[in-house]
């Protein structure tokens, strides 16, 4: 069941990026950057991310968070960031039309 869901999520993102072009890419990269940085700080400051991983269907392995170095924190943050992609894509799809209309309004006002 994970295959078709990921396919639909990816298809929605691709359609949005094709429709809105550069604005869609900027929104996607901005939201992804915020997500990755937030995941890093959550892992680095030992916030409980296990519930979030369980929610998206990724079970964390037992490990001692206090022994994580900077590199391990980055890897864990990246894994968490990828695990919550099904939550990020609908936000990207919802925010992109709003960002495109604001961008169009600002570019018209600048003329």
C-alpha cells in the first residue's frame, strides 16, 4: 500500500511544480529546508521524535541519544526529514498557489 500512496504524493507534487514552475520550486525548497533544520534541532536536542516516526510508519531502532555525534545527528535528521515527506508534500501543494498569487501581486506592483 505504501507504493501507491507515495506515487500519488509524488504525482501531486510534480503536478504542482509543473503548474507553478519556479515559485513551486522555491516553496518546496524553503519548506524542505525548514523541515530539515527543524529535524536536526529535534534530534540534536533530544526531543522525542519516536512518536512522529511511529505515526509515519518508520520504527526507530533502540539507541542511546546521548551518544549521537554531529554526523549521527545529521543522518538521523535526514532520515526523519524523509520519513515526514508525506506530511510535507500536502503543505507544499497547499501553500504554492498562495505564494504564486502573492508573487504575481508583488511583481505587478513593482511595474
